[in-house]
C-alpha cells in the first residue's frame, strides 16, 4: 500500500498584475491557511516520506510552511517543474517515477489537474480541491509505477474552512 497526499497551493495574491503567474506569492490568507492546515496535519500524525512541489512560488511556499509545521526537513523538499501546468496524465507519469522506498508521498501543485487527479484515483467525486485543500488517498499498490491503473480509497480530506 502507498499513500498519496495531494495539496493545492494556498490562496495567491493578484496584487502585482505585471507579475508572471509562476511568481505570484501567497496572500496573507494563503499563508494563514497553510499554517492552520499544517497544524491539523501534525495533530493527525501525518508525515510524508517525500514532498514534491511545483516550483511556482505559491506552491513552494505552501509546501515550506506545511513542511515546517510537520518538522519535515526542508532540504528534502523536491521542486519538480513537471508539476506546474501538468495534465493529469503527466502527474500520473511523474508519480509513477517515484522511488518505491517512498510509502507516503505528498505533492503540492495546482488545479485543475489536482482535482482531476483525485477524481481519477478514487471513486468519490470531488468538484473542486480548494486552495490549501488536502486530499489523501490510500493506493493498493506496491510500486508507484502501478499508479496509472490504480484506484484507491480516500483516507481523509482537509479544507481550510474546516480548520481556520
């Protein structure tokens, strides 16, 4: 069994209209939500073996805040350019290449592909993964390469409105 924890980046700022999408920072609300979600994950004893994040500023900052709350070593967060603007298929390929020694993978990135990924990997339909939303899926696989043809079970979901 493998566990995949999918986390959408926190609420981002549109205060700088000339800034490219990739460089948009978190809004204060996004920062607060990330701290609250991190605290709740800590209370639930969630601890990933690996964190992969889109290198986009808002995703990486969300990953860093949550990792710090979980006491996850920041140097073990891996930025992966393939997550930014990835299709669901591309995300599955990326996840499928994770080392099999990793039992719990946490991935930070963007919609609409994250909501689509969630809906593809399990039977419960999710309309939208909100900003800083978390969705954990237990997958009946022994190797990450099996994720492409796998259907898992929802372990939990966690949304900022539930904890802030």
